[in-house]
C-alpha cells in the first residue's frame, strides 16, 4: 500500500453529464476495485489518500487480535514489573470487567461508546474499583496504540471519575471497641478482632499468621509478619510474598493480646493462629462465615426483596438494638454501629497517633510503604480537633492580638 501511496498520481478524465471529472481507481482489502472522482487533481489526491487510510484501518481492524487475546498478552508483559498480588488483582478485574463484556470483539473495532457501556455495571461499585478498572482500560488501549495494533486510542477522553464514593474511614471509639469485643467474646472472630485492634494486622496477615511467628515468651512479646493469605479461586493460599517490602515487620504486642494468644495457643492443634476445623487456613467463604458472627450481632436496617405477583420489591427490615433472630434466641444484637475488618487496623493506627507515637514509627508498625498513607491519617487526627489547636493558633497570633 505504501508504494501506491507514494507514487506520482496519474489520473484519467471522464465525462459525466457534460462535465469533466478526474478519475482514479483503488483496490480495497477484499480486492474490489473502487472508482474515485473529483473536479480537480488536488481534490482527487486527497480523496485517494483518505481512501487508502480507510482501507488500511479496515485491514488493521480485520487482522487485530481480540480484546481477550490482547489483554492476556498484556498481563504477561506486566508480570515482570509488578508484585504477584497486584497482578492477581489486575487479572481478576480485567477478566471480569474488560474481557467479560468485550473479550470476543476485535480490539481495533472497540469504540469509546463500547467501553462506556461496559463500564455501566462497574459504576455501581466503589469509586476506587471504578478508577482502577478505567486505569486498566487506558493502559491496555494505550499499549495497543503504541504497538500499532490499533490506529487510535478510544480511551483518550475516558474519565476515571465514577463509582459510588466510599465513606471516610473512621476509627472505633474506645467504648465501641469494648462493645464489639464483649459481643463476640469466646466466639470464632474474637482472636481476629484482637489481632486487628492491638497489632494492626491486615486481613491477609491475620489469616496467614502461624505460631512460629508469634513470640509470647520473649522479654518484649511480638509478632513477626512474614506471610500473606490469598484466595485466588476461593481457596486459601499462603504466600511469603507480602503487599510490599514494608509489610515485613516485627510488631510488639500489648499484654491484653499476649494473654489472648496464650489462651488460644494452649488449645490450638493447628500451625495457624486462626484455622478451620481441619487445622487449615480459612477459605474465602469460611472467613465470611467468621465475620457473620459480628454481622448477626449488629443492630441495623437490612435490605431484602419482597415478591408481589412474582416481581421483587426492595424493602428494609429494622433490627433494633437488643433484639434477637427469631430462629436463634442465643444471639443478641448488642452492637449499634457498623464495623468492617479493615476498621480494626485503622483503629490501631489511629490509637497509636492519639497516644503521641511519631508518624515514622507508626508507618513502620502499620507496614505502610508510602508515608503519605500514614500522614493522611495523622492529619485527619491532628487537624480535626479545634479544641486542641486553640492554644497553638492563639500563640501564633499573640503579637497580632496586642495591636
């Protein structure tokens, strides 16, 4: 094609309805001969160039890989640059939100409208998930453009703003932490909650924790974080690859957690601190069942569908404090606030900062790779308390007040 586009144009003429037109022929990708007409040589040349470009784009579209094939190859190229955990997260999101709706289509045929349609279900998820999926779309299609797989990047004007804004993370107050622990004392999630509140471990660190990393008889008892729990297919996998280098740390633990772990270890028959009945690490569904002990003891409104003439109608059921499920009177809803597993860790970090521990030490104990994460929490604590800042502000403007 390039040879034809670079040749010196040789146009013939033809009479149509008494008018003279310049004429040339081009051959499309299917071998069809197409006639082009124009009143001037310049106009015909422009038409010819446009025709060749369209033919080339059609050839690229027809010969381009499917979205699924290109995504899978792109993931292979990323494997050498990113952590295994990040790769697993990317793979999951790409399979669900990119290959799922668009995988069978040729990547060169995908338009911005196609992508925006595919993002509609993602827009009903959290803002962070939506942003991550959009970033993946952009990275994949930018790569395809740079490698001349597609002529243009359809994501160039795609916005990462969308999804449902997440509520600001809040730490549990002291009375809420006590209320939570009282509600689940002697129940399966108690140890998990204690490790979150008093060691600040991530969920994957708690569920991968083994007794060989728990040092209760040292002069300074501590936990060593060396493993991470993952469930790529719903089943537990324990890895020595952590979220980041900073996640590998030794955490001194307070007496209340030492006593708790000592009691658990006495009766434990597993290498894992938190284990299934078979002594194995929990699966994803087993962890959900573990946290369900907390959920069923929480007083709140719960959504449910009521069917009228076969059609579902969204309703809410009010479950007040002190009530119990009709089928289980041993359960009492004694928690009057929502709590998530990650909130336990956030509470740990917040309490350290409230106690005056310097942010750099907190960064180490929390296993934050980026100090910005720690400092954002620190700023939220320090600068959201006007009563504590009054003296600082007054002193700063003491000379002004004398004027």
